[in-house]
């Protein structure tokens, strides 16, 4: 497969997770990206429509006990209104 060079102007860095990111999933109906991490959170990122804006996220805590668990799976409902997340607990 041929590699594709992506110009820096087309790259967006998403900063916020405090642990390794295990999974990401694009929303099927809008410009949202969900990510799951080893910091026991999932985040829903609203990506800017232009390079002028900053990506923003909503943090979904994934803790029901004293032990924080990695968020290792997530999936959007086909209508984009619901997000399911899962962890080792």
C-alpha cells in the first residue's frame, strides 16, 4: 500500500486523556468522535469544522468502584444519539 503524506494544516491533536487511548469511533450522523482510555474515561469530541477552532470534549467517567478500569470498547447507535461504552469491570 502507498503511504499518504498529510499536511500539518490538516492534522488535529486531541489532548485530554490521562492514559493510553484504546479505541475511537466516529459518530455516524455528526462531526463527533468518541474515544476510550486507560484513564477510566470515554470522551466525546466535537471537532471544529475549520482549522480555526479548538476541539472540545465531554468527559464520561467510567468508575463504579475504587478500581479504575480501562474503557476498551465503544460503539455509536446508528442514529448517533446513543453511545455504548464497556470496560473490564
